[in-house]
């Protein structure tokens, strides 16, 4: 495993409406409760975009 650096990736997905995005956030959020140590997943909305940020500080 490579150590000593952080990894970040982002996805920005456009939907037809903010309502769709808000519904998806409600559906996906429970899946992000038990993630491995060093991994963080943020899900948010930016108008009609679903934004998913994934951070890992454990290396690969």
C-alpha cells in the first residue's frame, strides 16, 4: 500500500430537477454510514446537480 498522500475524487451528475436530486440524496445517505476507516463520502446537491465527493487518507 502506498502511504503518505490523500486521494479525492468528485462526480457531478445533472438531473431534470432539484426534487430528483433531493430524493436520491435521501436514498443514498444511509449507505454512507459504515464506511472503512480513512474513507469519507459526502453527497450534496447544487441545484439540479448531485455532487458526490470521495476522500481517502489511507493511500492505495
